[in-house]
């Protein structure tokens, strides 16, 4: 299952700079490890903003929640989670809709 997650730090750093940067670094290293495992399809940060996007490929909602809640910066960021569907799955859905509509 594919999920797009957008996250952003709202209201500035919640900790002294050194502590915050250590948490961010550990979180980024964890994301890189998930990428090596095939769980992360894409991870990008935003230029000039403490925010980023990750596309996940996981087995379930529960797996995604477990992974996200274990990231050190999880409780400090505002998260948006969007389930995704592949183009192939979308095409199949459209074909099924067309078949049910008839000619």
C-alpha cells in the first residue's frame, strides 16, 4: 500500500538547537534505513522550510503508523497522511466503471 506523508514543524524548534538537530538527524537516518528496506519510495525535504514529503510502500495502515510513531521527530511535526493508488489500479477502476455504465 502506498501512502504520501507530508510533515512540517509548526511554531519553531521545540528544543534547544543541538538537541533538535540530533533528533532530526536520527529521524533522517531512520528514513534512509527504511528506504534501503524498500519501505520508502521517495523522501524529499522542502527548500527553506522545516518540512518534507515521504512516499511509503508498506503492508498496512498499522505498519505505517508503527513506523511513523517510532521516528524521533514524530511527536514534534504536524502530519498529513494520504493513501495513494497506482496508475494501473486507477485504470482498472475506470475500466470497471465503464463496464458498469454500459454503452
